[in-house]
C-alpha cells in the first residue's frame, strides 16, 4: 500500500499503508512477542527496527521532493 501510494502519488493510499503498518506493529507487540523467547525476540525487535528505519527513509525521500 505504501509503495502504491508513493508511485501513484496518492495520499489516501499512503495513509492506508501507514494504518496497516501500525496495525501490524500492534499485533507484533501485543501477540507475537509474548510467545517468542530469548534470541528470537531480540532478532524480531532488530528486524522491526530495520524495517521502520527503511520506511522512514523512503517516506522522507519521496515526500521531501
């Protein structure tokens, strides 16, 4: 959704994509991380951080131009 919003320059698609990302993150924190242990939880949080950094760079790059 985010990609489609960037390519099509559609604010609605970008907002919908961000909403889906927020729902996914809430599910991750409230449901999935409780079931993981030790190194899997750490790996999941590192992966999440990398994805959020990538999304922020892409969002900033496309909205600043």
